[in-house]
C-alpha cells in the first residue's frame, strides 16, 4: 500500500504529445484530400459531366429491354466460363499446395533457399492480374479456353498459396509435438499433425477462390481467352446494347449462384 | 530403466533451464516432478524424448543413450516413450480412434497411416485401451467433442498404444477440475502399476503429488533440490523448492476448499 490519500480525477487516454501528432495527422489527411481533388478535376471537361445524366439515360434506354432471344446462344460460352473457373481453380490449388508447404516457416524444408523461392512465386502470381496473365497466354498458347484456364490457375497459386501457408503457420504446435513424440516420420507428422488442422482452411480458401475465379473468368474473353467475355466483346463492338444487358444479367446470376454455393460449402465445413 | 546423467540445457539466449540433473528412475516407479513455474520441469521431460535438445549430459533408456542418436534412430527410440500432455494435445479434428491409433505411427509405414489401414492387432489393442480408459462408446467421435477429462483419457490411451517402456507426463491435470484431476491421477497410477511402467509426472499441485506419487523430485532453477518419498516433503523441503511461503495456511486452504466442494456436492445431490 502507498501513502496516497487523494486520487486524481483526471486521466487521459493519450499524452498531449500524442494528441498533437494525431491532430497533425488528420490535418495532413485533409490537405492531401484537397490536393487530390484538384489533381483529379484538373483535366475534367465539365460540359461532359453536366451532360452525364442525359447520356446515361440514353444508353440505359438503348440497353432496355434485354434481348431474351440471345440467351440460348450464351449457354455454351457460359459453360466454358464455368469450366475455365473450375479447372483453373483446380490447377491453381494443385500447384499452390506444395508452394504453401515450402513457404510456411514451420514446414519449409529449407529456410534460406526454398522458402524465398516459394514466397517469390506467391508474390509474382499475385502481382499480375488474371487479365494480364490471359493476355500473355493468348500470345503464347493461342486464343481459346486453354489460355483462360492457365491464366486463372497461375493467378490462383498466389492467393491460395498465401492464405494456405498462413493457415499452416497458425497450426497448434502442441498437436504437432504430440504426433512427433510418438516416433512418427516427417510425412506422418504432416499427415496427422498438420493436415487435419488446415483442412477447413484449405476447403474454405479453395471454394472462395473458385467463387472469385467465376467472376474473373467472365472478362477473360475480352482478350481472347474464351468464355462469355468473347460474346460480351462481340456485342459491345457492334453496339448491340440489349445483348450486352442480357450478358450482364447472366453474369450477375452466375456470380450470385457461385457466391451462394461457396457460402454454403464454407458454412458446412467450418 | 531411465538414467539421466548430468543432463543440462542452456537456451541460445543464454538462459540455463537445466544444469547437471542426475536421476535414476527404476522400473515401475512413478516419480513426481515438482517445482515453481520456470524451474525446468517441462524442459526436463522434453529433453528425455528430445522434443527439446539437451545441451549436456546423457539420457540412458536401458542401454541406449537417447541424447546422442541421429534423427532416424531417435524416431525409433521415441516409440518406447509415451507422452501425455498438459492440454491433451490431441489432434482435435481427428476421431478418438484415429488419435489412439496415432500412437502406432512409429510402427506402421506411411501408406497404412495415411489410408487409416492399421494392422488388425493394433486396432484390437486400441479398442482394448479405449475400454480400459472407459471411452469405448466414444471411439468414433471427434476429439474436440469430448470433455477435458475424456480428452485426457484419450491422451493416455494414445500414449499406451505405443506400448511404451516409460511414460512422460506433463502437467496432466493442469486444465482439469479437482475431481477430474484425481480421477485422471488414479487412472494413471493404476495403469502404471498394472504394467510395471515407470513414469515421470510433472505436477504443480503439491497435495496431489503427495497423494499419488511414490517418489518426489523437487526442481528449483534447473537443479534437483529434493529427492525422496512424499512423506519427507516437509515444510522445510517445500521452502527449499518454492521459496518462503506459508505452507501451513496453504494446506489449510486446501482443506477448506475440499470441504466447500463436499458441501456443494451435497447441495447438488439434495436438488437432484
């Protein structure tokens, strides 16, 4: 016990110094916003902006009603799109699993050589958008579904690899230790100590990525990598707005459906 | 059976966790290891099966020096040592049966463990052990569906599935309530007696240690400061291990707690 008899009624969450810095920080943020606004509006032609509602109404009018008779023609490209997403995800996941085990600190066979390589693969895959991958691959392996599948797969390695290696690093070390204590071999330690722990994460990540890939694969056709995007581009080129509307509605429906499936699957396993 | 000779562990940071621990555990003896937090109890038992690498001394299990083995041979020798953990350390998402069978991992090839196709005698033995620890009807439940006491019994069955010659037990009751703790300790001591198994039990509940252990070793700052039967664990000895504390008051407190528990139980029974 100390000798204090009068306890202070004043208590501050932050020191005055910290408060000053907070205010300066906010001020800088506002200044940045004002400056950005100026840069943004510098080249704007205000006549066009003023005209925007009328233009929007014009295009909107030409897009309506959607051309329902176009629907049968879209079914095959839609099927292609779903296949691109599914096969691409499958390929990406298959390639991502070994990369994730090499990248995770607690499972990597070599901290100084393989781990940096695996991390580089993950970063490289993630830093390039699927559309860019598709552009490159159309040039390399020619236009068509295969280019789309490979593009989606390459893009998925990074996403799945990163989330999976984080899940591997977050496993409970005590469970792994207990498996090691039985005299299990390294492969058995992975299969009994680590795999059961990361399984829910693995399925969750894969289905989530599949869901994202459905969305990404709808635009791959724009660069010639097959699927419904091809039809979208063709319709845009000939200014067939009712067909564009039909395609957008179909894409929306597919994405909603895939989100629902992915939510259900994740709910079932977690 | 187990003979530690001058065992030492100094961490890379320079912290000395164990120094010059020399102990002999004969066949069939249950030895309690007590000491304050950070005294090196956990490090000591982990140095025996080398989940922690000792930096000095020898660990003789029979004629084999575990401290000097290569990786492959160490794995073979680990099969002889069953380990039971503080927070059970079961693989939570596997079933009870898979957890018990995982005690056989050191004996079966990878494909058998991967496909869960264990030899029939292993499966029979696993069922026998589950029956022994009273979990026969829970065999196909997932480990995370069980209560704490049940999980620890799965942990015991897993360790026994190895057909070990020595049991290492790390704070088996630290996450359990007093009643379950006593049940688990009773089960452990019974099983050790049945099989003539020697065991080293880390435990920080002194009354529990005195009740169940045949021999108690006190560890303080990585050194053995007490070694004797539970009766010799006087207040002077406890002070030597834990530092000054009013032991008499603590024991009185234990008695009070036991009384309160008994009273609560009586009330519950009256309600039921």
